[in-house]
C-alpha cells in the first residue's frame, strides 16, 4: 500500500481496503495518524494566514 493511498484513506478521500486485517491496535494507530495529519494541515493553514493573508491587508 502506498503512502498517498493511506493518506487519502485518513482524509476520507478514498475508501479503506475491505480485505485488510482489522485489529484493535491498528485502529488505534490509524486514529492517531489521522489526528496528526489533521493537526498538521490545520497548522499549515494557520501559518498561511499569519504569514501571507494578514500582511496583505496591512
């Protein structure tokens, strides 16, 4: 499985593989990865606003 496919599954862009093994620990790992990707994207958005958008209006 490729990295981009896994990220697409975390961001709910692509449906997960139904044949993949589902264990409790895998659910925890994927949940933590999903949270970290959302936090990273949120931080990128905040940085964009602070460094690009706000200086344009000053």
